[in-house]
DNA sequence: AACGGGAACGACACCGCAGA
DNA sequence: TCTGCGGTGTCGTTCCCGTT
C-alpha cells in the first residue's frame, strides 16, 4: 500500500464566468505527485505540465499565483495522455493524500469532461492532509494554508510555493513530521461520485464520531423524508436511538438533533444537505457521542436560534414593554419543534 | 370560517478563509 | 475570478392559534 501525495495546479476561464465551459470550471495544467511507502520514504515521483485544451490563456489570477507562462504549457502533452501515465504510475494499491479537499474533485471533473475512465475507487476515500494537520495541531476544523503549516512545523522554505511538485514536496515533509498513526482513521470522502443506490451509501465509524453519506435524492424534502438519512443509530451498539430533540435547522443547509442511547449516553447529530454534481441533493450526516454539558449546548443552540429571531423582530417595532415578550414564550412551541420527551437537562 | 399577529421556517446573500 | 466549506444575517412565507 502506497501513499500518493498529489497536488494539482489549474487554470480557469480568462474571461470569467462569461467564458466558462460547462462541466469544466477549472482545467488542470500541472500534476505533481510523490509515492511514499508505509515508512513515509519516497519511492517514486511524478511531475508533468499539461497542455490546455479549453482555456488557452491564463486567467490573471492564475498568472499571479503560479509561476508559469503559457509557452511552457503549449509544449506539454495533453491531459488524456498525461493522466493515463499518471494512473499507471500510481499502481493499484494506494491512497491519495492532498492538501485541501478540492484536488480530487477537480481531477474527476477533468476526467469526466475529457471522457477518460475514472480508475479511482468508489467511494473515493483519501487523506486530506490539511484536515489531519488541524486535527493534530489545532481544533480539527481550522484550515491553514500550506505555507502556515510549513512555518508552524519549522520546515525550511527553500523552494517557492504554488508549483505542483514543490507543494507536493512540502506536503510530504509535513506528513513525515506528523504522527500519522494518531489520525490514521480520519479518512475523507470525496463527493464527486456519490452512491447510486441505498446499498452503496457510505457509513464510516471513526474514533469519536461516525459519518454517513446518502445517495442522491431529487429534492431536499425527499432527502429529509428518507429513514436512513435522518435516523440516529448508535455507532457503538447499533441501537436505533430515540431523539430528545428532533432535527432543527441552524442555517439553510445544516440541521442538528439530539438523541439518547441508554447505554452510551447523548448523541449529537449534524446533517448537511449538499448539491450533487448532476443535480439533486444528498445528505452528509455525522453522529457523535457527547457529554451531558454538550447535550445542553445543543438544547441552548435551539433556544438561541429562536431567541435571536425574537430579538430581531422585537427591535423593529421599537415597542418598549417593560417585560420582554420572549419571557412568557414558554408555551407556544410548535408541535414538531417540541422536545419529544422531557429533557433531564437543566 | 375568517382574520391577524407572532413564531418558526427556509431560501438566499454574504462573510472569511482555504484552494487554483 | 471561481469553487468549497462552515458560518451568520436578512427577510418573505408559512404555520399555529386565539379572537371575532
């Protein structure tokens, strides 16, 4: 099993949205990759630029960021040839590692656009090294730039950033300094190719949480009506849990819920609705066993959402009643927004 | 049954930061 | 300039429920 540390550079329409080709917002113009063995030792490298077929001029931003000119690209081979060699070079037992979550999506978009067979696994699991970095050194959510991470780990900045192979080398150095074993289980899922049917849906149990990726539904309503999509099963014991707080929206795309496992305690659910590439929506749900105080936080979040709205309403008519309206709002909760059973919280 | 006010919903804009 | 992600803020719509 090898690690393929990959970095791509791409270009976009020099005329902005006006000149954008459907199915190809970004055209890959360079591939850099390093193959590592299990001990993080370099086995082989791959480094090649690609002749653009769609956007034959560089976008000003691309020019600004990347250190390359169009003449260099014109001499290169075309995408279909380079990518064929690249996958041959990869072999067939590997896991991709990238800095950030976009490279594999864009790679697959380019494959689809040029009608090249996609040889990568489905579901496509990979390591997002930027995320692993955050899990190890920060809060697990922050997204540091590659340069920041390099500086943080005191890696010598002896080559410029923003060339595919050079950025790959920096990513490799970061991986070599990381305690990869500590975060090994935190694989990421690429959402370009989604499950077609129920049997293909993705369910991964990590140490501290579980993740589910649904198939594509025609509408948001159909997604939210699907049993599997909205269920809250304990990932420790498999028991279908009763919700203490039903799914409630925290913004246009995110919902939270709170369930309770008699054996393992409170479990928080977070559900995100995402747009699929070919239309429709799919669900990414994470379930996490949490402490009682975190469970209270979910309850607070729900109350906070309603309070915020009340305040924004109350501020407009400028009515100065001595007693704020929301203090007496203990009863008029909508039936579907009410707690299903009384919470032993606070 | 019709009305109206307030709570809740939900679609959308926008932000900030990452990637190119 | 464009995409992705996680988040906040705004505002029109929908729903509930008490009043008539």
